[in-house]
C-alpha cells in the first residue's frame, strides 16, 4: 500500500507540507466535501490565516466568511475554537493529545499525528472503511458500533504491522487515496487495484454488496423545515441578523425571520428558496418589509430575539464579506438579479454538493450544522399585502 501510494498519489497542496496546522485545516475541510472543492478554499484560507495564531486572533465573523460555501459551519466554529486552545497551550504532538482539542475526533487526530509527526496512529474515514470492508470481507454495517469497532481494529493492526522505515502517514494516506480514486462506492476499478489478489469482495464478486451501510434517505423523505425571511432594504443597505452560535447556521448572518420590538410593515412574497440539507429540506419564503419607525433606520432600538445575537444594517455591495449561509447568498443573488444589480454577491462561491464517489472524509458531521445538496430559488407569485405591525413582525411560522 505504501509503495503504491508513492507511485500514484495526487499532488495536493496540503501534501507538500508537514505543518500540523495546515494538515489539520485540510482534514477538517475534507470532511463530507470533495477534494476538488476544497483545494481553492484551503489555499485562500492558508493565505488569510497562515498560522494557528493568525486563526486564533481572527474574529469569528471573518472565519465564517472564509468558510462560506463549504457547509457544516460547526466545523469552522470548532476549528476557530480549537486554534485558540492550541495557541494557548501549544501544538500537540500525539493523537491522544490532539483528541483533547475541540472539534477533533479519532480520525482527524490520527491523520495529523501520523502525517505530521510520524506516529503509528490509525485512522478510518469513509474511504478507509470501504477499502477494508471489501478487502477483508467485513459483513457488518461499517457505521454500526460493531462494524466501526471491527474496521478500527483492522486499521490498527495494519499500522502495528507496518515495517520499520515506512511512514505511517503514507499508509493512512495510501488507504484513503485508494478509496478515493480506485475503490469507489460504485463501479470500482478493481483491475487497477494493488490489493485485488487479497480482496474478498473481488474474489467473490461482492463489490456491490460491500461495504454494508444503512440506506440513505431520499430527499423527498427528509423532513421539511418551512421558514420565512424578511427583505428589508434602505438606501443601498440590507438588514441582516446573526444567528446565535449553536443550532442551524449558527454564527452566520442571514435575512431575519422576525424583528420583535421593531415596528415594520411586511409586504408580499417576492421569491422562494428551496434547498436540501444533510438531514432535512429547507424552504424559505422571502417577503419584502420596511421599518416604519423613522428612528429605527439608524438605531434598531429595543430589538430582541432569542434566535439572534446581533442585527445591523450592511451595504449590500459589502455584505458578501460577512459569514453568510449558502441559502442567504442564493436569495440575495436572486433578488439582485431581479433588480438587475451587479455587486460582489455574484462572486460568492456556490456550494458544491458532496460526492459519494470522491472523498467523504468523515461520516460524523454535526447535526447542528448543514451542507447543501441541492438548491432551487424561484420568484414567488404575489399575494395579498399584509397590514403594518406597530410592535413586531407578523411573519408566520409554519
């Protein structure tokens, strides 16, 4: 495996360094995201936050803005918090010590320790689990407790059997590379595999049966979350609210759903946005609204909402530099297109869907965050105008 990796490994930017921070960033970004999508994000990130200290000192808004479009925003929040821990305590040198850092599990700890420090630390991601399940003929569901334990035991046995002089990081990366490029979920290229003479699945023609994984829910079977959002624009500025750190889209700026305590008038729906997330479907109906109390245009007064920790006006042309959700970015692009307005919003990267045929680097993404699998934004038919509210938004919650 190590010899094969040396011959065929892809030239990826994070493979040109042994900097544990650079490897850490790449491994977090690669969770549930395709390699091709991650490369430009990683390069921009390392230019903007070149060291652990630079990331630790950065405001969370800047971190989320740099992450915008990758999805699973809890990864960015945890990476930021973890960087502050490492900057304060020092860079860990072992897998066990990396496990103590916020947001780092067994897989990421094994990757950093083996690649950056040469520790004989095993790792298992979706690619490694698939390779080992096929080669060894593991019939247990690899995502079940029993199946996961078996795969980790086999990965550890391989690491312990590694000859002296061979790099542990090369073994781990070789297994991941094989799963990403040869031992694909569908139609694996078995004739190009260096392990085919050892592979139970190849011998028994069970490539389509292994690994055993739970059936993935169809998008139509996912629960749907219906929300409304308010488009409040004033003299080239847009009113945005920042979600509290925990929960769906935590820490991101978005169009507010309601503004308790602020007098606003809510108008007709102007568009709808539909998006399939990892565990649910999202449907957002966007309505125009305006602040009816003159002083509130400059000062938001006694605004209060448990969903948000900040609300403020932002120039539309500059708001793209904030950490915004992919849903908000799509809505704003659509709204500006309706008005034929050009701005920096058009440069916001669109979320690339995760691929089952590339590198889903972790099977455990936070359920408090989300990634986009499919989006659709469309204009909404006009409806009856709502009456003005003198105390709060009358946004319906469905």
